[in-house]
C-alpha cells in the first residue's frame, strides 16, 4: 500500500515536469468573482428594502390586521372617529366576547353620537359579561367603572327617548336592567312606550321584557302587565315553550294574576298541552 502511494506521487511529478500537464481534464474558464461588499454596503441594501415608516395610528388601521373596536389589536381607548361611528361601535360591541372587549369600546367614548341600537347592545353586553357585586361587599375598581358606564348609558338613553328604540331594543334594555338590577327613572317612560307598542313586539321580545320586569320586581307597572295579559293569550301559538315558561316564572315572582285575559290559565294550558318530558 505504501509503495503504490509513492509511485503515484512520482508519476504525477514526472508529468508536471514534462509539459506542465495537469491530472484533471481542462475546463471552461470561470468568470471572476464579484468583490463582496463590506458590512456597511449590506446594511444600506437591507435598509433600501424596508417599508416606509408609519405612525402607530396608521399601523393599527393596516388592512392586514383586524383593528375594529373590541378586537385585540388596539390600545385601551378607541380613536375618536371610530368611537363616534355608530356602525364601527356596533361591530365592536357585537364582536366582543368578554368584558374587557366591551370596556375597550366604552371607556372614554363620546356617547353623544351613539344610536339607540348602540346603547341597547352596550347594555346587553355589560349585563352578559359582568357580575353583580356581592351583597355587603365594598365595590372594587371594576364595579365602580361599570357603575359609571351604566350611568352614562342611561343618560344617553334618556337623551334619545324611548321613541328612538325599536321594540326589540326596548326588550333588550329591560332584560339587561333586570340582570344588573338597575332601577332608574327611565323605567316609567320605557314602560309606557312598551305598553303602547306591544303589538309590535315579537314573542321573544315580550318574554325577555317580562323576564327583566320580574328580576326588577316591577309590580307597580300594572298597566303594562295588564296589556301583556290581554295580548299574549291570543298570540301564545307564536311563542316557544321556553318563552312561555320564562314568563310564567317571572309573573310568579311579581305575584301577578291579571283580572282580565286569563293569561296564567292560558299559559298553563299551553304548557300542559305541549310535549314536555318530566324526569
């Protein structure tokens, strides 16, 4: 093995000495390499490809990201234009899936431009995602924040007036006020509006309104309850069983037994005639 290696080396040296021959086949001439730039040149080339600098507001509104009210790509407060745009506000409220998302839309917002549907939806979201303070416990910072928002929303509802709210929005308000046990001077004008427009309410709206009244203990709104007692028996076929049971429960909490219309008897007949599985 060692002799063979020495022989190969000697043969190679002899060939080189005879004619400058190479041991490899001739190849095409390679082009000279371009000189490599220094670090400074590379940095300048990279910077030339960078996008134009943008402000934080421009970045938040980039179409690549979802920057609608209530989404995660936001600072705590909404930009002024978005917070006063009813359409954008409604998108943010309906998209919010937790209390923090609702608060991002509400905190610092100027409610003077909010529509009735904005106010009703904000009430519903607050009631859905926030909890009632514990009895006897001192309110924490979040409780105080929600109270202030409730006050501002109630003031905006008063400015708009019940005539600006659809029957479904009025029902939503009663439902949310019931969940939050929120009693204020708005109850009377909105109860009057609901009584005079009850024929425009769909079954779900009637059931939700009565449910909220039961949570609030509005026994004194007897004229509205009487109107419910007159109209609902004629429309019970339109109601879902769950809606009838909800109204039955709420009217029981109110200790309400209408003199006319035989509402409770009609609701009982409806429930027993339905296919209910007890067990």
